[in-house]
């Protein structure tokens, strides 16, 4: 069975074609500037075909999907003979609200429910829906599955997901914590259990997804019991450009003082804050590491804040789960920055965590970076959200 995984943004569309017999990635690519002009980078990964990397006209997502199918099946760049070889499509969908606690076969009812979830993710869900509709238009009745970023967190108990505001806002409007990066947290926690050789039902795992956006999840017995993002992905840890947790009084103060509209204020909190805002240097941790090493104090402060917040939130999850067996680092920063991992692990001395420096220097593979005698194990596990989407799609489509 071959499955096409689609992650549609408002002007971009990422894809992977995966052969599920071997879980081998056959091709991957990215359409960009959809609706503006258009660019497609298509990389075949089997059969020794060349990469296609050119500007092409992409007025809408439908043309983008058509271009992807064209490249996947073309004699020059293709990896399959025809579209008939693509058995199903798995779509990443950001927000499933309380309606979706797991992945689902897409039908008309599901499409209507996705529309209902749009107010919760007004930037992301419409793009995901557009991607699904474009696929339907081009691929006809090939079965399609939606896999949600929020679904894994639906097991959180009320004490973790509720905000302490009047209850009717939850009841009438769905205002609660939903959490994001669920597919990634689910993948790395289940891989962590495999690496430990234990059933996930017996493990307490803290998963730290640290990329441009960052979140932490507490996973007890394979179920998420808490996570750091909330109603939106703005809160929790300070991130590349997002502020993380912030006193709402600050919003009122700044809006009053500078006359910002709510959109201007949210733009500052989403795009100009986080480690970029504090350092004034960059949202990219590589630039921050370099600047801090050159003596830039604000870059060093931004990094210190990030390490501190990861340790502080993870520590609160040790309390929430009354213990922890393993801590996992993943995503761009978690997978690549040994300095960040080492700095965070210093805070875990109270858990007896000891880092093996040689293991912590490895890259690009699943690795245990704690010493064998460390009572709490620490892992680096490269995330693979596309594989989870493909596996769910296979399981649902059968
Ligand atoms: P992601 O959102 O998971 O794609 O992560 C992207 C982020 O990973 C970038 O913004 C960088 O800050 C970070 N990153 C990637 N490579 C490294 C590295 N070698 N050292 C530190 N940070 C890195």
C-alpha cells in the first residue's frame, strides 16, 4: 500500500509518498507560494531520478496537487507508474476540537465537523480543508484520512484542560486547553517505550518537542495527561517568536499605552516575541548559540530562559504524574542542539539524571543520552509526524 501524506498550509503544501510495506519514503516535496506565483521542489528518493526544483504556476491548491501527482507519476521524476498506485491520502489537520480524539476517514460529515473547528484555528484549518478539497478534486474517490494535531491531547483530564474562567465559556464556546504537536508527542513516546523494551502502559514519559514552536507533554501509560500549549499554540514555553506564558495584564497595559489593536498585539506576541524578542538577534537557536558564544548577553539570556522554562514545565509534569521514567527531546532544537539538551538536563539533577557526553554528541538517530545508571532515562528521538499520519491512514483505510 502506498500512501500520500499531505500537510497543506495557506500558501504551501508539503507531501511525502510512503510505501507502507517497508515504511520507505519514496518521494517528498514542497509546493510554495501557492496563489502568488508558485514553486515546486520534488525529490524522488527511489529509482535514482533527479530532483525537480523550479518555479511553476500554482494559482490554487488544486494546481499544486495536480503538479505533485504529475511529478510523482512522470517518467522523468516519478516513483510510481500512475495515480492508481496511490491507495490513500493522509492529511494533517491542525485542530479537531473536542470532536476528534483520533484520526478519522474523511466523509461529508467529517468535512462539516472540520468547518465547525475552524474558529479554533482560523489560520490553519481553512488551509487544511482547502488541501483536502483540492485532493478530492484531483484524485476523485481515493480514500482520505484526517490526522489531528490536537487529538492525542484529548485524554487530558478536566483538571488539566480547564481554564479557571466562568464555566459557561467552556460549555458554550469550547474555551479550554487543547494542546498541539500531538502527532509528534505520540510518535516519540511510543518509540521511547519501544527503545526501553517496556509496554507504554507501564511508563511515565515527558516528551519535549523543541522546534520553532515548542511544547511539552506529560504521557502517563501512553495517554497524554497534560501539555504546555493551550487554546492556541501561543502559550507555554517561550518559543522562536511566540511569547509563551504571559500575564494578561501585560496585554492590557501595552494596548493602552501604545494604542495597539488586538491584531497588532497578537502579531507582536506571535511573531516578534520569544527568543527573538528577548535576544533581538534571531528566532533560530543556531544564531543564538553563536551570538551567546560571542558574548551577546541578551542571546545568552534568551537561551537561559528557554532552558529554564523547559526544566520548569517538565518538573511540574514530574509532579503531575508522581514520577517520571523517561524524558524525550525531539524536533529541530531537541534533535540537533546538544548544548541545549545538556543545559536542560542540568536541572534534572534532583532526578539523578546523568548525561553521557558521547551519546549526546550523536545526531540523526534514536539515542539514549543518559548514562546506563541514570534512574530516569533521557532520549533523543527524531520525530516523524508523516509516518504516524501514514500509519493511521493505512490502519483506517485497511
Ligand atoms: P522545527 O520547527 O522542528 O523545524 O525546528 C526548527 C528550529 O530548529 C530552527 O529554528 C532552529 O532554531 C533549530 N535548529 C536546527 N538545527 C539546529 C542546530 N544544529 N542547533 C540548534 N538549533 C537548531
